[in-house]
């Protein structure tokens, strides 16, 4: 086995970035290339300055000029270079050269790696802060044919290009070090990406692990850690379970968002989605081919029972993904913050699907006392843009009355404000709902599942009950997915 796995007491609890690079440089087996575009060669610089880099660095390069970059990595048909696809091309090309040019016969113990980034730092107007893709493709066993890979997306928050470049260099070192020495503890690897970096200088809003040594890593769970560790405010993953970059998915899209606990997803949830989507795409301003539906869960909802139960989170995620939906986890407890987030990426139509009880909460002043402008400030952000609330009715449990936008009870002080938004078309009732399912609530279904009571199966969309039974979802009440130390 290669020496990267040997325990070296002298390097335990490494205090500095220089010490990390030196540990890698002094390992005779780790050997690879650096390809950095757009923000200097800040990562490679750390390795060169630490000493002993000749045994680690096969090549370090920057292909700043687009023509040269295209000649090396291929032409980008969309004309964009700070993309995940560009990063993957860089990793693939450089690793291919490593295998082609470094003889395995002469170097049987070498652990090949290639580190790459493609980055745009802050522009001169300072309106665009900058972002980038960072990744490493590597092996932990020289006989391993398939490589492991870690890919990140970062957003800079500093206001000087030089500071952003320095931050990127440190992130790169932390990533390479983590890949070789913390690969078996991916959550800790994520935390260590911020070693010697202030959290308010950099946002990491996407990460994906792949390869033989990460086959048991669920990227949805890693996505959750980005939220838990305050690395970002929102994360997304697709039906295939891989994490998505919110900015790329939301960019210039028409967005329909449905917030809920989905614990589990019920027929009511799907009726809300299907009926509101039919209304949404009929809007002349909405292009169906340029629209996305998001099932959103707030972090506070995941913490409803105290600390986050990761097995419970995964159960919800598996069911929503099995239905073919994209899922967002966010810190945005208030709806106006969610809409504000969407507005960072699109000026197109935004729809929020919600029940009557959620609408009543929106008009509750207590949620906005922390704002200097109170509820008016929040509503300015919520309803200022092209936004419509699609309201799903609720049956009053005491009277049996169907509650809609026409008879909803808001606080007396909020009545006129509510009327203003109602009569300006910002709230639209879903009228073709299914009255037969209005008594279905996720919390009741969950109780039945956990108590072993029957009759819950018909409350769920087709195929969901079978999945729950097959995978024993929601049948645990306290277990958590804990990472081994």
C-alpha cells in the first residue's frame, strides 16, 4: 500500500497551510499536475514555496488566453469558461497526460492526481464578486483504475482580486490535503476546507464526491453539511441524487416553488404541485421549456424535532427524488428571503405554492420584528417582482368550511394590506383541487407509519408506499446517520 496511508506522528494536528503542503511534498508517492485558470497559480505557489515540490509537481500551468485554453482543453461552444464542464475537461485532459507520460513500470507506487480550477475574480466595477469551480481527480492506490474526484463551486465575498486569489490558493491546498489524508472522513474534509479562511470571505455552495472510495457517500447528505456548517444559505440536488449548483439551475428561469415538510410526501403535496403548475405554465409570461419546479425544505423544518435527524432527511430526499423532482434545502425561514434569493438569479416569473395556513403566517407581524421596515419591508421584497402565490384551500377542522383567499382570516391590522395584494392579482386560488384528499396531513401519515397502524398507503402518491416499505423509511424514530471517527 502506498505510503500516503502511513501514520506520521510528526504531522498530526497540522497548524499551517505550509505544513500541509510540506507533508504532501515530502510524501514520495503523491505526484501530479496543477492547472489554474483565471486567478493566478495561487495553489501551486504554496507547494513551490514550501520546498520539496520537485517530487510532487509534474507540471503547473495557466491557460489564460482563450485561444490557448481552447487549443489545450477544447472549444467551449457556449463561450463560457467558468463552468463545471470546463473543469471536468481540464481534470480529464491533465490526468490523461499523467498516465500517458509517466511510466508505471518506473513509478509503480506513484499516486497520480490533477488539481484544477477555473475562476473569475471580482470585476473592476465590483458589482460582480466572482466565483469559480475547483476540483481534484486522484488515486489512493496506484493499481486503482478508476479515479476519485471531488468538485466544488465557490463564491468570493472579498472586494479585492488579490485577496480572492489568496483565498483560492488556501482552499486548493486544503482540498488536495483533504483528498489524500481525510478522504475517509468526507464531512471533516468539508470542514477543513475552511482551515485558515474566515467563513465570511468564501461561500461553498456545491460539492460532489465520486469514485471508488466515495461509493458510500451520498452527495445529498454532503449537501446538507454545507448548510449545517454555514458554508452557504441554500443547496440543491436533482432526481439522480447529485448536487446541483443553484445559480446554474435557477439562472433566468421561471420558478415554481413548493415548500413543505414532505415527511412523507402525500397526495395533497402532489395535488398542490400539479394544479399550481397547470396554472403557472398557462401564464403568457411563462415559457414551460424555461421553467423549473423546486420542492423546498427549510433547515428549521429539518430541526423541528431538535437536532437534524439525517436519516429522516434522507428518507424525505429519497422519496422526492424518486418522484423525479429537484429539491432545495435552505435557511430561508421567511418566504421573502427565499424570493430574494431567487431574484439574485432570475427576473422571470416566480410562483409560490402554499396552503392557507402558510399565507396566514406570512401576514403575521411577529415574523418581521427584526426588520427596520417591519412587515412592509418584507412585503416589498416578497411581492415587488413578478411573483404570484398559488393558494391551496384548507378545510376548517371545526366547521368543515373550505378556506380560500376570499375568506381567510388575517390579523385585523393586516386586512387592508392583504386586500391590496389580493386585488392586485398577487394571490390566486387553486380551484380545481381534489376535495377527497383534504383531510390528509403528513404528520398523521408519519404517526401511522411509525406506530405500525395501517391505512396510510392510500394517502400517498403511487409507488411511494412501496418505496417506504421496501427501504424501511420513516420507521426509525431516533437513529441518525453518524460518520465513524
